[in-house]
């Protein structure tokens, strides 16, 4: 749960790291001038689609669903991914299923919009 105390703790931890901004503190890069105007800024900032849907729910679904497929089905999906002629809206064609844990958001977006409905016949 994101609370103001955790937010302030991340900011204070940040100042202890040699005075350099670090992304190791849960994405907190420093104190914002808006923090004085909106004390609950950390609660009002929305969590984006990329992290919630693509890197969260979709990746978890694929990690759970794909291992249940047979080896032959996985080979067919991998060959389909290799032969895929991606439309220009896909920035990065998905890698083989072995690399699923390392997929970037753009690869998962391709799965969500184009590949998943074909493979899972949605």
C-alpha cells in the first residue's frame, strides 16, 4: 500500500545515496514542488496501463498458462512467432517463449492485442 510515510521514507533514503538520484527507491527521484500543494500526490498519481496490465496481469497469465501447454504446442507457437510479419505498430517482435520472463512491455502488448487472440482463439 502506498502511504505518505513510505513515500517520505523513500525520499529520505534517496538523500543518503551519495547525493545522486537513484531509481532504486521505488521510482522516487526526489521531492516534488507539488508535494507541498498536494500532500497526497503519491495516492492521486495513477498507476499506468503498462505496469498494471502488460507487465502485471498479462505476464502473470502467460507464465501460468503457457507451461500447461504440450511441448508440441509450444514449438508451434515459437515457429509462429518466428514467421510473424509484425505490423508497423509493433515496435518489437516477441522473442521465443523461453524468454517470457524477460519480455519487454512492447512484446507483451503485441501478445495482448495481436498474438494472444489468434493463439487462444478469443
